[in-house]
C-alpha cells in the first residue's frame, strides 16, 4: 500500500532480522544472565537448582538449558504468596513492581504475573513490534476491544499507542455501542477474541449493517485458538471482508509472545524475549525443533518473575526457517492443549476446576458430568449433578451456577439436576465424567 511506503518496513530491523547465529549468541548471553539473576534473587530457583544439582554456571550453550528443572502452573500456584506477597518465583522486591496481570489457574485460583517498569516497557515495545508486523502504522486507527480487567490483553492497547496509531480504548463495550464506535471513528484495526469477532459481525448483519461495508481491514485475535484454525479464520474473514491475525500470549510469561506477520504462516515468537523448547508431553524429553510437542518457554529478560522452563501445556511446533517477510525469528504453530482444557469466552477451564467447585457445593453427591461442545466458534460447557437433599432443582442449579461463575469466571450454558444415583457414570468401567464434543476431540 502506498500509504505504508513512507514508513520503515520493520519496527526494529536490527532485532527482527538478525542472522540466526547472531540471534542465538544474543539468546545465550541473555539466558546466562537471566538464570543467574533468578538463582540469586528468587528463593524457588535457588532451592530447585540446588536440589537438581545444577548451577547457573552450567549454562554454557543454549542446549544446557535442558539441565534445569521445569516449572508449570502448579509451581506458580504453590509459590504464590509464600514468603512475600509476590511469592518465591519473584526476583525483585514488591516496590519494584508496577503492574500485575492475573490468569485463572487449574484450580480456579488466579495466578499473578508481575512486571517491573522495565519489564512493562519491553512488553509494550514487543506488542508494538507485533502490531507493526501485522501492518499497523502511525497513520492507522485502532480499536481495542479486549477486556481491561486484570487480563494481560488489556494493556496491549499501549503497544498500538506506542507505535503511534490512534488508539481507541473500547474495552468490553456492548456490541451496539461498539458498532456505533466503528461506524463513527472508522478504525481500520480491531483486537478482540475470535468468537466475539464472529458475534459482532453477526450482530451487525441482524441490524442490517454489512460488516464488509465497515472500515475494519484487519482483525487481531487472541485468547482463543480460532484464528489459527483455518475454517474459523476463513468464516470470520469472509464475514468482515478483513484479514485475521492470530496473537499467542501467556500471562505467565509475557502477554503476547508470538503473533502473525502479513504472511499468515505461523506466529513469530519474540525470540529476543522468549526462548522456546519442544518436549515430549509425557516424558519431558527434548524433541527436535519442527516436530510437534509441548512448548516450553523461558523468559530471557523478565526481571520481576523470571520464568525458567515453563511448561505451557500447549501442543505445537516451532520452525526456525526464516519467513518470507524477512524476519528471522522463528514461528510457532499451536495445535491445541495438552489436557482436556477447554476455553469458554477466553477463560481457560480445566475439568478439574469444575470438579473442585462442584465438590465445594453442598447438597450434592460426588458424581457429575461435564459436556463440552462448540457453538458459534467458541466452546461451551454444561454440567449434570446429583442432589442429595430434598431441594428444588432450580435452587440447586442456581447454587451450582453461581459457584462456577464465581470460581471459574464463566457460567455453564446449562446445569441439569438429577436425583442421587441417576447419573450413569458409575455403571461404566471407568467413570466418564467428561463428554467432549468439540471438533478435533
Ligand atoms: Zn513473517
């Protein structure tokens, strides 16, 4: 586009187009200092490295990273609040922390991801880089339609602003209002979840507005895998007459860690900020780049809470070959979640979360069944429970729904209340408490 030609091609050409060997040299030097910093300042790392008999001095090459122990969501939860407010994974005093985002963990207990001022500035710059590689320029208008509350997607708007785009802080406006904003301010770019992009487009159609006639040219999506699923992407692109760009983020690590460039072929990982390894999801053994496995991430510059070998639970592959866009940072392709996790309205839910909540609701037997299914490009879940006491079904359902909403963050689509013994989970060889009707499951 002629409009874009007056701008440079890359947000940071030096970093983004670095030769692979130079990039790996940079990664090694950053890794050494990150591991040293973590060991010297975060009580958890000192203890776990000592226990494993490894020291920061053992890191002499990138492959030596495999000598260090893994951490996971469980580690975050276990160490949070231990010894100090930020817990044992944190490597700086609380006074150095300027921001925390939270994410729901596998028991529904939110985990906090702290940022120092320096971490936050790097995060913002990385988001700018990702928007730039998707074609956003200072002459563009950007509508941020992601939740601001506690969620790491909220401050992504600062990345657009830092890039120089005119940024509209939409948040979670009701769809009528959001459509009005689009019609009035005519943004070319919007960031939302794939299911909401679909919903908003459908809502426009119902109101007699063709989304294709609106100003949106590019849609960034995150929080759900939709934009990397070909069929979903095509449907939304057709509906809006716009291009979809998938963003991959983990609040545990950094917010957006990887995003699509204009080639739409995988998501460029910010390799100067984050190191990725692929491991066998069952054994944790390293497997070669390019092969499918569980992705394990290590922060290279994060100070507030360094994350060393964080097992993401995401299954995908990492490809190092340079992209047609000229960027040398490798690309990840996410395939799905390791566990039976399902995502409802961009909230990660594990069957064990539901179980934990149900077991805390009085008046129920321990039997339950979860039904997960796809509807309108997002997952929904319904639960069946058994009541013990002589209480109305409505009242039981209401208590269950309330508890699930409070603890997990998203309500079930339906709660079915049965009498004790009516659920047939017991009659089977192995209790089947999860019925997964999602595509690809
Ligand atoms: Zn590219």
